[in-house]
C-alpha cells in the first residue's frame, strides 16, 4: 500500500486533491489484498481530498431491464470501482446509467445533485462538479479511451452524435423518470486524442501505466476543439 501512495506522490497527486479514477486492477500486477488494498491506498493518498470513481450501470439498466437502485445495482466498469461502491463511507450519486461514487470531505456535495440531470453527464454530474474542487482525472492502467468525463464536453457542446432524440423511461429508486441516453451508434470513441489538446502527466503506479489530466484544462481545451471540429473525438469504423 505504501508503494502505491509513494508512486502517486511522485506523479504529483497531493493530499487535498480531488481525483477521479478510471482503473484496471490487473494492470497493477499482483497486489496483496487486491482491489481493497488499492482503494485504501488511494484514500490514504487523499486525507484532505476526495476520491471519485465511476459506478456506471449502462450494461444493466436498459429498455428491457429499466430499473436502477442506488443501493443494489452493481457497476459494470471493473473490480476496483465495484469494490469501492460497497466500501464504508462511500456516497453514490443517483443516476440510472452514469452514477459516480465518492469518498472524502466534499463527497456529499459533489454527488448531491446528479439526480437532477436527464442526460448521463449533465451539469450536475460529479464528472463536472469535480471541477469546482480542482479535480484531476487519473487513468490507472486502462489507457485514455474510457474517459467518461469527455461525455460532459460532448453534451455541453451538443455534438451531433451524443444523445438519442427521444428519452427512455426508467425506474430510478422506485420513481419513474425519463432520461436521454448516449447514441454513438457505430462511431468509435477516440478519447486518446486528448493528448493533442492538453498536457498530460504520464508515469507508473506499481506496474500500471498511468495518465493524469487536469479536469478544468481538459474541459477548456476539448470544448474549444469540438466547437470547431465536432467530430474530433470520434471516428467511423
């Protein structure tokens, strides 16, 4: 655990950072205690900050299974975030497909308003709220492609491919609501292209290749880019 904290410090992660982590457990190599050890190390590295992880459920909450429970619906994006979802003290935002889990001094405020959005990464989403706290995005052994934060840029700039034209009826914590889902069709998401619009810190945590991005800088530069080139972050098969 101490080695993970040391590696994070060497990458510039500070005790009061707000850090959104996308992750791959196997990329780290063998870790005694597995995902729980990784989570404890991340929390230890942020004693006065906030740790966020996506708890996405789009594989489970669909037209044929339209029910989301904040307490019970599992995440579909890996072992570390699913373990984090059930970790003591973690708060989960209320959203049927793109919820976020958070731990830390501002966790409640960061997650509190997500239920107001009717798109996956709207203005109340923790993916966007974290910018108020100087948020950083860390891609821990999973490359740059699964960067959900970028959907917020796409939604805010209203790129032509991002949302379905009609909302889907879903049941969220027992309440019927209508949500607009993402609509990429056959397009391939190319969020590895963020390297062309902003500076990225690169290094290693244990055996995992790591990328760290300042969320506000990415928001500003990516928004400017797609305002002129709306298809920049996708490609055709």
